């Protein structure tokens, strides 16, 4: 310590005050972040309250650090930035992938192709959106895996299917019969199985009806979904015929992608029971 200074031209008193303000800045930023999340969590979507809380937190950090540096220890920020100009240019190139991911994250947050808790499919993997961050997005697959994907991936070539924001999902199954089978009787059996399954449209549980009706009422879907859900009845068609077998193609619709595997399994289980009773043979 020389002539009452502690480091350079900064006194010990100002240095301690600088440290105190920096600590208070980070504490205040963290508290405001948590407070905004607590107040808005049940009122707005996760993307909104998480983005707002992060903006406020980083804003507090920036203001606190600027005030402590400029007003307390008189650190010349513009001069330091000028001196570090060449180094900063190198850092920009080094951090370019990170900046691209952050830019992509902002586009995702604003454009909202998906949001937290949406069920999506990426490269054939069915997952739930866990958290949308600025540089990356976290997904949880149905088998419990945590998948972390850089946001820039969604701005390039990787397609993503959003089942939560989409419409009804069509399931297509092929069933082979022997060439001597009674196809008309078989078609009636399949139609009855579909009709009796509560997860296949037009069967819709009461608790799901309101959500589905909201989808139907959206103008952009006017030409894509019939106003009458009953129009989405299961369909059985003859796909191919040869000397040994007849191939039937079955279409039916479900409203929840998470029920797809369960619905297909229950369909086949019932089909085996009915074929055994009615003595229908597979091709």
C-alpha cells in the first residue's frame, strides 16, 4: 500500500466497497431471477417467465458491475475495450458457434416451434421438451434419457415434429390374410375393434374434448380437420392381392402420440382374439 492506495490508484476502502457491491449485485440478480419465476410460473408459459427472469438477472449483473467498476474504482471501460480490440476480435471468432447457438435460441424462444412440456420427435426419437435455453435445448426421451441439442441444429437441416401443437396422428397398419379368407368379414372385425377402442377416434374422452375442439376451431386448420370428428372414422382398404395372400391396410387416428404404442398393442391383441374366434387365418 503506497500513499493510501491499495492497488494502483484504488484505496483499500474503495476496493472493499467494490467487492461488496459485486457480491450484492450477484445476490440481487439471483433473488430477482427466482422471484420472477415464482410470481409468473402459474400465469404465463415457461418460455416467457424463464426468458424474462434471465433478462432481468443479467441486466442487474451488467448494471452492478458497470457501476462498481466505473464509479467506485474508476476503471476506464472504454479504454480497456479499445486496448482489447484485437483480442476481442479473436474471441469473437472463437465463440462464433456459441453466438450462433444463442441467436438460434432467441429465434426458437420468439418463434416458438416448440416449448417446455411439448412432445416432439427428433431424428425418430420421441421426447418431451424439458428446457429451452439460449444456447441449447434439453429433451427427455420416453426411456428416461436426457438429450442436449445445440440450438443451431434446429436452424439448419434437422426436422422436428411437434405432436403437442399438431393435429391428430394417423396410424397405418398392414394385415396379411390368406387368399381364401373372407375379406368382407375380416374388414367388419377390424372396424368393430377400432370402434370399441377408447383411444381411437372418433372415440374421445370427455376431458380431452375441450382441447381437441380448440384445435378444430383454429382457422389455419379449417381445410385440414373436419369440423365433425366423426368423419375421422377408421378405414380398411385392400392394399395388394396375390395367389398366396391379401394385404389389408388399416388407417385410424389417435389424439395423443404417447398412446400410439399402447393403442397399437391393444389393437393387435384384440385382433388375435377375434381372428381365433372367427377362424380367420393370417397370410
